[in-house]
């Protein structure tokens, strides 16, 4: 039976350390969260981020803009936050409405305030092996693997999903740690053939039940990033109950990757603060 990777407990410990460290700083780190439109999931994520910021001693400002906001209007807001002294980190909650280019908006964020590692500058840094600004979910996944001392170097890692915010950066971070990485996606011909060779599976497709126990190699680490609301409940991509009988380690949903993502957002906010204010 697999060891459960308890993201909730790990995140609580990280938050507690951050709270102590932040209480000793000269000023409060400040995070601006921008949300455009009325997507209920986006609102829920920003609510959680705001609450945990407050609990950790981070100043949190929310900018809720209507769906009809123009790209130039949003760019102007980002420019003003780029120069605002009390704000050290800027988060744009995705997805944005279709008429706004995510790429151009994320590129407008000052590199030093890029808390999510989404700017072109941060992406090219990660590609070159520099992890000074990396997205929160991949960072949380790696932290969880490291906390539980799960071997990465020389292991086969299979990532299911190739998004810019989860799949690709997770693949690069595992590659940086000398895993042999395979990225699968919706056009992958035989997913099971790949997952059965994996020492580490990262499932980030957002398809409940995609990874069955038959696809899991005995003793492997199974990281379930997927979160899909089904009848009011959050469901992962992995058939957790059956897969945990074969896996060596497994994350629950909820309580695995989700809380780690939020903890990494707080950690990245503190890092932005230190870079800008010159505090160690
Ligand atoms: P996304 O942009 O929709 O990407 C999904 C990826 O999965 C795509 O690359 C897609 O392939 C691939 N895919 C879809 N169906 C597949 C299938 N049947 N077999 C293999 N690959 C398949 O999603 P995302 O933003 O990366 O998020 C993925 C999931 O993680 C979602 O459930 C999201 O809610 C969750 N999430 C959780 C956290 C957290 O903190 N827990 C954070 C972020 C995201 P194509 O590229 O070919 O379309």
C-alpha cells in the first residue's frame, strides 16, 4: 500500500516557517491578485490565495475587473502595479477572457514581480536550467517529491499534460534533476505503454479516471495534479483507491498538490520581496 504524500501537512509546515520569517521582516511583502470576469473557479482560487496570504502576514490586494475589460486597460493596471512600492508580486489569475492575449498580458509583468514564473523571461530562464522564478504547481510537485525523499535522478518520469503552467515546466524541472522525461498528451498513441515504464507519473490532464491502476507500475510515485469538480466534489485524474494498492507513493485529491501550490505562491512572494527590497 502506497505512502500518502500529505500535501496539506507539508504546506502547513511551510506556511508556518514563512509566517515566522515574514514577521521578522522590515516591511510586509505585498501580492496583487488580478481577476478578470466572473469564473467561479478563478474566484475560489483567488479567495484561497488571499486568505492564506493574510494568515501568513502578506499584504494582499485584489483587483476584480469586469469581463469586458480591454487588453490595454489590463496592461495599464499591470504597469501601475509594476511601479507600486508596496506590491512585490503580481498574479494574473488564468484563464483570461478570449479577447485578451494571455501571452502579452503576462509579458507586461515586471520580471522581478513575476510570482508565477509565467513571463517569457522566467520561462527562458527555466529552459536554461535556472529555477529562480518557476510556476507554483510544478515547484510544489518537486518540493513534495523532495520532502518524501523520492528518488528522481536516473528515474523514468512520465508527465501527462503539456500545458505551459503545469506539464511543460514540471517536465523541465524533473529534467534539471536528471530524470528521463516523457511528456504525454491527448494525441499520445498508447498512454499505458508509457506509464507502465514510469517510476514517477505526474497526471495533469484534468480528466477524472484517466489513470487506472492497470497503468501504474508497482512501487512508483503517482502525483495527481488534476482537479475536476464532479457533483460538487474535487476529483483527480487517478483512480486513487485502486492505484494506491500498487503505487509506492501517491497524492490524494484534495490535499496533495493543491495546498503545495498555494504554499509555493507564498514562498515565491517572499522571494520577490527579498529580490526587490534587497533583504536576505
Ligand atoms: P490544460 O491546459 O487543459 O492541459 C491539459 C493537458 O492534458 C493538455 O496538454 C492535454 O493534451 C492533456 N490531455 C487531455 N486529455 C488527455 C488524455 N486523454 N490523455 C493524455 N493527455 C491528455 O490543463 P492544466 O492547466 O495543465 O491543468 C491540468 C489539470 O490540473 C486540471 O484539472 C487543473 O484544474 C489542474 N490543476 C491543478 C492545480 C493544483 O494546484 N492542484 C494547479 C493547476 C492545474 P493536448 O495538449 O494534446 O490538448
